[in-house]
C-alpha cells in the first residue's frame, strides 16, 4: 500500500517539497541571521515595539501576565527556530538567536510571533478556528494512519473510513494554519517597514525571504496531507468497487 507506484507518484513529490522547504528555511535563517539590521534592534526589542505600537504593555516574565489585559510577555526559550506564541499564557517565546540577535532574521521571526499575539488579541477568526481544531487534530493525527493500516491488513472495513475521517481533521487543521501563518508574516513585514525598524529595499527583501521560506514549510505540510488523503480515498474507493 505504501510502496505502490501510485503512492510514489502522489505523495513522494509533496514529501520532497517538504524537505526542500525545511532546507530553505534553515538556510535563509542562517544566512539572514548574519545580516545585521540597520536599526540595531534585537528580535525581542522589535517585537516589543510592534506590540507597544498597538497599545500593549510588555513584561519579561509570563508570571506577570494576568488574564484579559493588554499585557503580553516576551521571554527567551531554548532551541533553534523554536519561536512561538502561546495564547494560553499570552507569551511570546523566542529562541536565543531571535531574542538576542539583531539581524534581519531575528526581527522578522520575532515580529511574526508578535503578529500571532495581535491575531489573538483581536479575535482573528482563522486563529480561533485553528485553536478549536488543535484538540481534534492532535487526537486524530497519531491514530489515523494506524487505523487505516490495521483495517487494511486485518480486513476490518470499518477502521478504514474511520481512519480517513480522522486524517481529514488533520488536513483541515493544516489548511486553517495557512491563512494564520500568512497573516502573521504580513503583519510583521508591514509593521517593521511602517515603524522604520527595517529599511525598504534590501532589508525588507531579507526579512521577506526568511518569512516566505517559513511559509513554504506550512504549504508543503498541507500539500502532502492532501495528497495522502486523496491517495487513501482513491485506493479504498477502488477496492470497494473491485469487490
Ligand atoms: Zn507562525
């Protein structure tokens, strides 16, 4: 089932796209993390300015964030490209090279995460939808393919549509992720330019190439899930007809 020519034709290109996107994001980040930003701001400072510009108060500890206020925490976390916004504690967690670095990559990634904080504060609908889908998709993701495989091997027909249904929730989750990610990057690029934190021209292009490379990883993930889903649908609807 996984080594058929149909699987290779449908799913393998998307998996290769994913590998390519992952390499591209790493190389763009590595390259532009060595290009200093002329404003001299660190990622943490740029994100703080972006949020302060929208009326938020910034603290450096997530313990200091009360619920339902205009306070957002920006803290340093471990790892490489581990940057994220945590809506449950309203905290931006930035990796060391983003938090402390004053490069085009650092300010781009930091302001992208600040973009998620603004989406959250402004009740941006795709983000809310995505948050609703998190428990459903994280329940479905590890079960979907094992159910399909067990259903196929042991000829338990009910497991296959069940697995396909769970896999569909993963596809929906990844599709909703796309507008959320594109919008966060759009907010970052716009605010960095508008507030004069980067210069137009080369600096803006550098930030864009880091953020666009990151966007491709989400596109690749969505495409490979869609192709996998289509593959299962074709294989198992074909089987039914054959029987
Ligand atoms: Zn993001």
